[in-house]
């Protein structure tokens, strides 16, 4: 784990009827760390993100961000506090330009006026390789461009914790390489990252620790290559019998 704990999930639990989607999960994430979360479909990964961002409320357990209990805080308050998120399927404002999409996200997340965030948005466009597309309508971008924009919009709110949800899905190997380089650079700048991803080699190229979920429970965590070499993980996550 990295430095001081910035996010602590303690006994986090959420059920949907008889299905326990997240079951007593405890995770601590250090400031500046890059943590990966893997697991088969239905393991509880997206539900966990929705609990962290406030889109869902837990049935039990608590969430602390930077030492403050945010278990009952609404989503906007968490965004303002410094939690940013990308979504698996990008949904930009398609009729707005790429730059306008960032302005909306920055004004919402930073609680500043538009003129106060223009320079920051331009810097993010440069950083994410979108500066040449600033005046293009978001709806005209290809998949890689939309993934970059989704990441850029998450950064526009000036988060201290960045949650990435399946951002490599659907990309070619070369495009995944570009994305890995970008996420690695963002993490090296000091950003704390929690990344849910099915493409494991992409995760292993960036994160320093992996958490494995299955049926809502945390079954393992540790150094990425050691975790992936585990017979339990191979059987549960990859379908390979021990």
C-alpha cells in the first residue's frame, strides 16, 4: 500500500433482494497508490464503485475518504470532496465539443466559474492527447477518443482519487498500450487510482496491488503477479482448474 490511507472500506455490504452483491468487503487504499480490482462478471466490482461514489447506499459497513466518514454523503458531495470516476460505457454530451464537455465537468466538480477553469481544462486536454480535438463534437469521436474524453472529464473535477471502470474494454492492443501509458503518467503525478478491469495484463502494467472479488467477497489481495499465479484465482477468475 502507498502512503497514508485515503480511502477505507470497512465491512461494506450491499444486497439486492437475496443476492449479496458486496459482502463484508474491507479495503484500504494509500495516498498515491494504484490498486487494481478484478473478478468474474457478477463479482460485485461495479456495485463497489457505486457504493464508493454514492450512487448506492450500503446495507452495512462504512466508507471513509481522507479520514472523514462519507457513508451517507450524496454523490455530489463526494465529487466535490475529491472522488472522480469514469464509466465503462462513455456517455459524453455528444452535441457539445470536447472542450465544452470538460468545462461542464470542471464547473460541476470544482465549484468554480467557467472562466476560472478554462486553463485547467486546456491542460487536461493536452495531457490526455485530446488537444487537437478540442473543437470537435464529442459524438464524432472514435472509441479510443471517447475513452480518453471519459478519463479527461473525470480529471476535470480535480479529484484526489480516480476510479476507472473498464476503460480498456473494446480497445485494440495498441490502443490499450496508449491508455496504459496515460494512466501510468497520471498515477506517477501523485493521483490515487482504483482501476476495475477485465484485461488483466493492462492492469498489471500499472497497479502495484490487486484485489480479487468473487460473489461479492474479497478472496485475495497482494502483488499482482503473485495474485495471478494463485491456483485459487486461476480457478475462480480464469476458469482454470487447480
